């Protein structure tokens, strides 16, 4: 079984909210559509403001763009984001 691991980079390797930066990166590259981009940004802002409860359902929806991609593609997306 393959597993996907996320690391929290906020204010350590990346200044600010890494999730918002990553979602913006994916949008700029055309990896995610405008609707998903705005939905995720609004949710992330609401979550950080304490207006949203558990992140599980939104995070499960957020990673749907990964379905069908090879692990090397995902690795390249993350590497590109971190390099940028």
C-alpha cells in the first residue's frame, strides 16, 4: 500500500501558510481548477480563523487532484513547489 505523507512547513521552511502557498502554486500551474482553488483558500482561511471544525473532510476533497497520478508526478509537483 502506498501512503502519502504531508509535513507542516509553516514558519519553518516557508514563511506563512504553506497550504495556501501550495494551493496557489497548483492553481498557477493549471493543476487545479479555479473553483477548487477558491474553495480551498476560503476553507483554509476559515480553518485558521477557527470558524471550521475538523479538517478531515476538506483535506480528503483537497487531494482529489492527485487521483490517477503516478507517485513521481506528485513528487515533482511538491519538489517544484518547494524549489519555487
